[in-house]
């Protein structure tokens, strides 16, 4: 019997927390931002790549929300950023 387990960690990208997990099917790490009103994720094969791709993904998400008039943060107000 083979058991699949995903270990998750938290990483701060551009001041916001993101859950990071390893995806063995694709051999890469996946990050998903917490505290947003929508889904914003990113993938990379390295820690530095996660930082870079996370910043790009978050920037694009915030631009899309602004252009569509959507509140980007959960709970109608920006969560306290982790610094």
C-alpha cells in the first residue's frame, strides 16, 4: 500500500503568507496565498523561484482585482501583512 502525503509549510511572499507544498507528480513546489478573496497560486522548482513567481502572481492578481472592481482581500479589508 502506498500512502501519499503532502507536507505543507508557510512562506511569506511580498508580505503575505502562502501555503507551500511539494507536488511530486510534477516535481515542483506550489504556493497558494492565504487571506485573499480569490485563488492565487504559483509554482517553481526552487525557493528563490517561489519568491519570484509568487511576487509576479500576486501582482497580476491585484491588478486583475483592481481592473474588475473586486476587493482582493478576504473579509473586505486588507489583512495585517507579515514583515
